[in-house]
C-alpha cells in the first residue's frame, strides 16, 4: 500500500499530533486549493489533507451502526515494551505541545486473541476524532 489519506480540519495541528506518534513530514504539497503532506513513520505513510470548511467526522468508534472505513492500525511490537507505558509517554509528549488537546483514549489497553495470537490492543483518537489502533503481539499459541 502506498499511503492512507486523512482529511483534517487543521493540518498544522494534525502534523504536530502525528509527529508525536513518530511520523515525520516527507513531502509538503497542495491538492487543488488546499494544503497537504505525506508523513512517514511506524512502518507506513499517511497523507494529511486540510479541509477548509470541515464538518465533524462520524463517530466510527462509538456508533455501532457506522459502515465504512473504520481505523488505521499500527503495530508497536518492535518499538514498545507495553501499551500502557507507551500511552503514558505519549500523554506526556502531547501535554507539552501547546496547540494539541489532551490524549483521548477510546479503549484502554486490553488483551485480545485473534487466531493463534494474543495481542495487546488500545485505541486513541487523533486531533479530528478519528480512531487509531495500536497493537502489540504478546504471544503465539501452540
């Protein structure tokens, strides 16, 4: 996959947020009439596009009837020793960036079995309320 695209109401605030997750801007450009950029990190690339007259995004996480793209998921198995500690570190990093709101946790770290693996999973919201999943492999069964 080349990239995942995220529309944002404030590209500068979104860049500051994703930088705290470990992304860096690789390209800045315009798409028609608006600002955009590519950011790389956590094993992938995202595209941020500023929407000049944004409307609130649907609540894909809380609305059990929502249909459509749901979330991005990032594997922290190789980069974090545990999700609770990683989230605390992220909270601290976000707290010192003036233009960013406090971290919104949608799902506290929990364990989940999928197939033959046990995962540690947590969800947070980005600056526009979009859900982001962070996952770590804890064990392979059998």
